[in-house]
C-alpha cells in the first residue's frame, strides 16, 4: 500500500495507542530489514552478552562506526549483505537476542520527539498489521513492558555527555578524543585493560568498593567509563587526582575556561 496513507500521531506519556506484534502477523520480521539502528554503549553491552563475544570482536562483526558532526562516535548495527538487508539477529522465529535487543527495537513503534521525552511520535504504517490489533497501552506502560526504564537509566549519563553545553555551543572534539570516547564506552574490554593494566588507580582517587565493582560488573564498568569520559572531555564526573596540588591546578584551569 502507498506510504502516502501512513499516518503520524503525537502522544504524551499517559495517552493510549493501539499496537501489538507477534509471529502470527503477516508482516512479522519485516520491520527488521533495511533500517538504521543506532546503538548506545549499553545496547552493545547487552547484545554482545547474547552472543558471548568480546567487545572488540562484536563491534568488528556487527557494527559500523561513523563520526557525528560534533566528533562523537555513532555506532550503527551492520545489516546482512542480503537482498533485504536483514538484521543479523533475526530468524524466521523472530529476534534471536530478544531479551537483550537494543533500545530502538524495544521502543518501536514509539519514538521520543526530543531528549526531554515529553511527546512521542508514532507512525501508523498501513503495511504494519500491528496497528490493527486490539491491544492498547499508554506510552508509559509500553516503556515499562519493554523494560525501557533500565535502558534509560543506563543511557542517562551518556545522553548528558552527547548533549553537553560544549556541543550545544557548536564545539567539536578532535579525532583523538573521538577514539577515547569510542574505546572507553563501546569497547569495555579495552577500557578495563587500560584501567587495570596501568597506574590509573595510583593516579586517581577511586575507592576500593568502586574498583571491585568495575572489576566484576560490566554495568558498573560502563558507569565508570562515562565518568572517565566526562572527566577527559569536560573535567567533570567527580574524579580526583591523588596529587592534591595538581588537582587544584586542574580545577583552577577548568574554572578559568568556563
């Protein structure tokens, strides 16, 4: 059917829409073809655990990295090189990593209009039979049912980094800093090697509980990765040098530059 008959609607968190999806629908899996799915660092953390791959291998096999206008790396899921450009994780039975599917797939067909998430856009495509089902839910209920809240919590700090005033004022990071962001947030195995294979904890004040947490929990490691990026880019994130005089000097320089 012609896309000219597709309809777009705006919803608030507590407004109801009608949609559901399962393998009985004739359009099942068609939404998983020829699309751009941008992955957050937390998406990659969850997805690679489904296929038991180290971060570097997962990124090489399943993603493509490009640079945004501000220098922030954008990681996109690599589609298969078949006629339909199918998602590599989709089979005839559906998503093979469903429990760890990325944020974009969980949100579909609901998409926030802005970072504040006050309104949400839903495009009702006639080719999608999911909109003909009877099941209703509010946007808030949809997010809860799709376990979006966990993803939002883990993505919150990364969102603050990418929407930082530094970038809103038209600034751009250089190639070296772009690599730092990518290697720190997306290649967590490399970041972990950096932390524990260097004198990092001799130079920066990090309590024992945090060190143990990031050694044994990848989610805690990712949270710390965000702190390191905030410190490296904006001198934020709460990290302190053990050398008190150097830390005072760094703070003073940061205050003078702001």
